[in-house]
C-alpha cells in the first residue's frame, strides 16, 4: 500500500511495480488496519466493474476507542467537493492513472494535497467509481468534532491558501468538461409593481425559544422603503404559533402550513414568494438567528439596485446562543469573485448568509421542496445565469446551539445531506454543459 505523497511519486511506483494493473494508495495520515482478504475483494470487484477508482465502507475508532461503522457514499458527476470522503484506502487502475496524468507537470506535485484532487477529478471525468458497500478495514479517527463544528472548515481563513489552490484545480476541470458558466446577465430590478419593496422571509417549525428574537430583529430594521415580515409556520406544535400571535405589529404576516401539506423548508419559501404579499426582494432570516444591526435590510436592497443583481449574499458571524462570537467568527465567503464565483460554488458547500432574492426570478425557478440544500440549489441555479452581489461585512448573527438542525449529526444523516448536494451539483453541471453545447451550435463557424 502506497502512502500518497504526490502524482510523480505515484507514477514512479507504478513503473517500479512492473505496471501491475492496480495499485492501492493510502491518503491522509490515519492508521489503517485491513481485514483479511479485503484487498483481494477490492481487486476482484475493480476488475469486474472495470472502473478507474475503487473504495469501500470502513470502520472508525471513536473518542472512547470503540469502533463505529462509517459508510461512504457513491460518487456522482457533481461530487466535486475536495473533501469527498473516499476513506483512507483507495484502489486505482494504473493504466487509467497513467493516461490521466500524462500531461501533469510538477505544479501538480506542489499543490497542498500533492495533486490528489486534480488526479481524481481527471480520473473520474465521464467515468464511474465503485463504492463497495462492505466494511473492508478500520482506520483511526483524528477529528472528534461534531458535524456542526466541522462544516465551516472550508471558509476558515486559516485554510484560505489551500482553498484557493483547490479552486484553481476545480476551474480547470470544469473547463475540460465544458461546464463553466456563461457571462452573467443583469436583472432589471425596478420593473413591476409590488406592495412592499422587501419581505423578510422566516420559515419556522417548533422554535418557540427563538422565533420572537428573529421576528423582533426583522421588525427593528430601519429603511427608507416599506417592508413586511412573512413567517411561514410549518405545523408548529410547541407554542410557536401562540408566541407569534402576541406580536401586534401589522408588518408581521403569518402564513400557516399544516403538516398534511408535506412541506420542507423549500416548500415554505415557495409559499412566501408566491404570496401576493411578498415584496420585490425576499430576504432570508432563519428562525433561530438575528440580524447584526438595524441597517441590514437597507444595505441588501441598496446592493440590488447598485449592481442589478438577481441575488445578494451577505456575511455572517458565528455566535453562541447569547450572541457571543465563536470561532471561526466572521464567515465572509471572500473566495467569491465575479469572474469565478459561480464556478467555484460547485466545489464548496454553501454561498453564505443572509441570502436575498429578486422575487420575479425566484418565482420562475422555485425552491426544491426539501429541508436541506434548498437554498444552495436556488443559489446555484441563479448564479448560472444571473449577477450575484456580495456584501462582505457581517449582516447576520448565526447562532450555534444544541437546537440547530445540523449541530451533531450521525454519519448516516451527514451522508444523506452530502448525497443531496452532490445530486444538486450533478444537475447543475449537466445544465451548464448543455448550455455550452447550445451556444457552440449557434456560433457561425
């Protein structure tokens, strides 16, 4: 088993081993214990399926030293995340590796990961990987943080150099498969009549301890335009509806949804934006978060008009329940650029917050009726076509507490979420490839 250091080392090892059809590599620095006959099993299935890359489920030792099952997920076209979990042990088809890396220069070796991300993107472009749904080995665990503590690693400023390098690799891959976006279009945001200039949209279900904080934060906004607050209560049973009824401000409008309607967060967003009470701009606020000041809504609407955007995304500060900042603090998504932000968005897992949308365009698209990734799907779709505006100062306090839906997820739920976002990226990549092909057909040469 070869400890992967860089692509050149891998190629040298392949030639040194007499061009054996398969080579097993270990990525990461974790200790690995293979079960009896596991490598034989991997090779037999790799030969049967004739795939360039084979990986499997594994078991992991937790903080107490006991073993926990760690199933991995199937690789999709949209599995572009540079942190995709293959586990530590991967079997590669050597012929495919040599073909994929023939034009790799020393710059790939100098990447922070030794060129692994570039290699697996090239290997799997248009080809399938085999995920063996069997536990073939054990590996040590070196990161015992909860899911909610790990999810912002990709925007931690300490990881900025790594992320920038991976962005460059991803862009090259998207160019090779003709999946880069076309030049963004501008939205004429002054068109059409709306009863309000903006609506703060708050989907909620069973958040009695925080919903009034969110509503008061929204109602406290100071603007030079009219706005309302649309709370979509999705079948709350914990007193949330009763708490909302105590607010007498006429700008608060509650849309009640019953459980029988089967709505997720995306479906609740659709209820709000399709309402005739929705303003020209629909601005997000989660039911357990608050805006960082009374000028947030004004800054967002001003940005729409300054840049004729179809979507505006701000920045937020991670805090505890009492609004004390916690690491990594400000999440500004400064990796976004007007030139490449919409492409790099296919590599990372989010756009940032608060998110705001030009209502006519969102009404034409609609959110998927899910409760995870609905905002990411909408943002990807908008960024494929339309200008996205960014605000890099903190507009929003994102509370991290035990009541968060993503605070401490089991591996099965983490996998479910990753499968969905990979699926969303797959659909988006296919759409972008199709648009590139249609453009090429229209060219006069």
